[in-house]
C-alpha cells in the first residue's frame, strides 16, 4: 500500500498549514504574520495616544495664555487708573517693569519700586537675550513675560506713531510663533491671516 509523504512543516507556516501538518492547531505559539499584526495594532494605538496627549497639552497652553492675557489686561487697566495712561512702549521689558511698579507711563525706570500691578511669581519670566534663563525682574531690567510657548508676549501702545488705536495691543503669537508686524501698529489687518490665525489676544478693538 502506498502512503503519500506528509508535507514538510515550518515554524512560519500559517495556522491552516499547521493543521494539515499535525492534524491539530498548536495554540502555544504565534505565527510570524500574527506577531506582525499584533505589533502593527500596538503601533497604531500608541500613535493615537501620543496624538491625544499632544492635543491636550496644546489646549492647556492655549487656556493658560488666555488666562494670563486676561490678568495682564486687567493689570494694565489698573495701571491706567493709577497713572492716568497705559505704558507707552512696544518694548516687552518696559511693559514688565511698568507692571511690577518700577516704571511709569513714560517708561522711566524708578530706583524705588512703586505699586505693583501683577504678582510676578505667577508668570514665566526670563531675560530677553536668553529666554531659557529665568531671572528676577526687580534686579534685571531686561526681563520679559513669556507665554506658554516660551516666547515674549507682544505689547504696544502709542508707538510707533501715529497711534490710532484707542487702547493698547497685547497678544501671544500662539503655537506657531508667527504674527504680522503690523499688529503692533495698533490694528488687526487681514493682510497676513495665515500668520495671525492662531494668535491669542487680550482684547480686540
């Protein structure tokens, strides 16, 4: 009687082939294709989790910037009530010096600090020439207020002249860090919508 030879078995054969080889399924091991499928599924899940985490972190930064801009806007209104006008500058360091009580509307630095309009410890502050270096604004006049993306908040009032805006301009350039320089002229032009699309403003006139 003739018995045909059984097919050779390989560890990388599919489960159906193993059934033909051994007459039953080996549940103790995965095939190469099954392992690759599992790895691919884990990779997709990991990328989804990372993406969600990044979006959540970005939303947190946006909310923080909006909150800080609201505080700074209220501080500037208090500054105006106290001194009669907003700080007339487009220099981020002069803005901070004014809000901690070391400069008046004209931007002249005082040797003795006056009334402070913000609590400096509630903000991220660093040297303008080295944004990664924290500093004390009371001892370093170059200190600036940083947004959550570690870029200086942009501010301008009465400069450059002529100034036609009835109030100040204060904003963060947002996640992309891009903005239109014309914004600091006192307006909100449509000439650079791509650059301004994610800007965050204290107020818009």
